[in-house]
């Protein structure tokens, strides 16, 4: 089935979310609508929709203008089995002691690696992105230094690959949370596929206010592989949720955004242990001082 996309941008979160809500009521109805802050440092928000029939470009332009956005770019997408394509294109990833792979590469798992099976699906965190690799390498580095995390939270977990990685090396039950219901479903499926039922608990939650997340604190380690904006907004809550001497691994940051994040977390009483850049992306490991 042919699919059409309509995409535009705005420099204001409130107006972007309002435009996305208006798109939900568009005729023909879109099969999906998204609104997210772009990761290129532009501070722009991208608003997009998918349609099974070609949308009326004039009506789309009027809708964009009413919300102060530039005209939508409408494109026709070819029919592609995206999951099959991703499986062909994504090769296994080695990050320290961890080997992240799809089931089609099960025969390639090294005997001395800790395997993490992640299928191509509708959630972030296959291990190929520099942010996920950076977090896995940071975890490997901490474990190599003798650090042990028995109370661990993977905040904004996507596929839950980071929580599962922690469960591969340490005993205990770990938490993985995400604001997106689809991501939580994917995370639960991954946990089961990796034989980690009862070790990693997946929660749909926004921020750190869910009762299960509050009860789990204080944490010895928190992963937060999300965008700069949420990292800054959650900085105080993350710090409060850490045990004294606890570690936080932050990513989802462009290299040029790292200094601002470091400044905020340092101001809350955290010290930088390590800063790694992989391509355009930074991963930070910090310790809570007290």
C-alpha cells in the first residue's frame, strides 16, 4: 500500500503540539501523527503525518499557516517492508562486552559476549545509534571498574536494551520506563525474548513520578538516553532519585549540547566521571557527590 507523508516544522513546542492535534482531525484521517524536537540543535519541532490517500495540499497549507508553520512538504513513499529492510541493513553491534543482534544473526554471537537480542520494531534502541552504543560502553566501563548496581532505572527505555544489559551483568530486578505505550510493549517483548522476565520490569510512565519509580528509589544507577530538553527538565528529579555516590549515564545529546547539560547536573551536585563522543553524539557518566 502506498503511503504519503506530510512534514513541517515550528520553533515553538506549544504551537507544534497544537498543530499535531489539529492534524488528528484532518480529512482524510492520517494513520499516524508525530511531534518531536529535532536532534540537530536547531530547536525546531517537526510535525508529521502519514496518510493512506494523498492529502489535500492546499488544506494542509492553510492548516500550517493558521499555526504559524511553514508549508507542509508532501511526499509519496514507495511500498517497502521496513522490518525486512532493517533486518538486512542492521548488522550486529559490539559495545564492550555486549553483543546486540537481531534473530537473523543469532549464529554470529561470540561465545565470550553478553548477548542482547533486539528485533527491528517501533522503538528506539537497536544499539546502532551512537547514543545507545555510548551508554553500553559506559556501563561496560563502570562494571570493569568494579561498580555494581542493584537498583537500576532505565528512564526513557525504548527497547529496554540498557536495562537488559545491566541485568546481564548484575543480580536483582531492574526497572525500565517509557512515556510511549508502544515502546513499553516492545520493551516487554524484548525482555521475554532475552529470557529476562522477572528481572526487568517495564513501566509506562512520564518522568519519575510513577509510584513504582518512586518506590524503587534511591537508585545506584540511572540511564537517561533521551533528548537534551527532557534531560534538563528531569535533572533535579534524576539527582534526587540517585543514592549518594550513585551514577547517572546521560545521552541523546549532540556534542555541542554536552557542556550545558554538564553545567546543570554539576550545579545539582554531580561530578563528571567520563565524557565520550561517538560521531556527533555525547555520552556522559556522572556521580552524585552526596
